[in-house]
């Protein structure tokens, strides 16, 4: 993805909710070990909704930490989060939102 379109998206899609609606994903990179995990944005939105967390992309990294660094005794390293078109990382994915809740979100944005 080019830098300019990256910046455009970052300015438009400021919350996990927006990223999910645009059917993009979230790219989490550990600043320490550079491990990358691509999370499904719809699943992430649903997790944040259920827990009533603020889904601003600025604050979302506080809800994640690098599992590898944590197990190695480096504490909870917060990842850098970016919007991506890449496919989600197989394995440990968040469950998708129930159809009913997803449709409610989509219709809220259509009106
Ligand atoms: Zn790490």
C-alpha cells in the first residue's frame, strides 16, 4: 500500500469500527521482536463492543500485547497498529460478530 493512501485511510478510519466496515484488517507489529499479527477487524470490533472498550485506533494498542515477548519475560509490549489489506493471520483469530449485531452496525452507517 502506498504511503499516501495509507495516510488517507488513517485519517478517515480512526476507529476499529470504521476499519471493519471498510472490510480491511488490522496489522499489529511488536516494536521489540517485530512479530506481525494480522487481526480480522470485524472480530476485533466485536471484542471491543462486548467489553465496552474505546475502539479508537490510538488507544486500541493498549488492549493487546506481544505474547512471545511476554512469555520471554519482557512484560506487556504494546504493538503498533496499522490498517491493512493483508489477509488475517491463520490460527488464534477473534470470533466474528453475530450476524444480527453486524447488520445493526452496517445499517447504522447507511442511514
Ligand atoms: Zn514481541
